[in-house]
C-alpha cells in the first residue's frame, strides 16, 4: 500500500469524483472521453493519442481502493484527453474543473508498474507537470503537482504514460483546493 496522508473522498472536498474508482467507475477526469463507442466490450477505452493504447478500470489486488486505472501506452508520450479539439486527439472533449481564481490546486495519484508517468495541470495559459517519475512494479509511488488557477477558475488534468508498450496502474486520484500561501511578513 502506498504511504500517503489521508485520502479524501468526493464528499470530503476531493474535486475528483470517483477518484477511488469504486465499483469500477471511471474517475471524473476521463469523462466524457471514456464513454460510448470509445469503450469496447472488454471495458477498454481508447487512449486519445494512439490506436493501440488503452485505459481500463479493473479490480486490482494490493490497491488502496480495490480498483486501479490501467494505462497501456500505445506510443511514446501517450496521454489522456486534456485540451478541447487538440490535433490528433480525435475530437477530445476533456473534463473541466472549477476552483476560485487565484487558488492553488493539487493533483495527486499513485502509480505502479514498469515505466514512467507524469501528472499535469492546465489553467488558461499556465501548466504544471511532475518530472517523469519512474513507477515501480512492487510498490505504489506517489505523484503530485500543484498549479495556481487562472482563466476564470477553470482547469484540466492529464496523466502521461511515457514509453510505448508500458503498462502502468494508477490509484486514488485526488484533486484538492489548497490554502493560498500567506505573504511573507513585512520587516520594519
């Protein structure tokens, strides 16, 4: 199990509905992409950037929630839908979240597997990313990224699987509005 501070559920302030993928539900940031014809009979959702990459929510032994998001990269730098109408993403319409303009958002998840992952946040012309984090096949690794919100308080998230053919598992997606940092005290 990953070491982590208490994980918050949607009802406790986590903006990521279904972040624990309870009962096999897609986490909110993958909707509306992973619906309808993009999900095949095996429950696999086509990765937006590649014909052979896929995402799937499966029961996962050893995960904190009992489920994990499986992400198989179909190309190098395969990633989830994050920008409306982005070239090469097949009509991608990402989930958009809101928070007060000027607030700081933290996007956090855990990964497991053999490969590299990133978490990214986008708000207006600003974005922030974790460095490429090496996930390990035997334990969960925490990824976390923060970003101040602009653009009228809207933002989007993305996860990356960086190497073609790598299979990664993600668990406990969390999206929190963090307290704004206090200005430094004024010296006399």
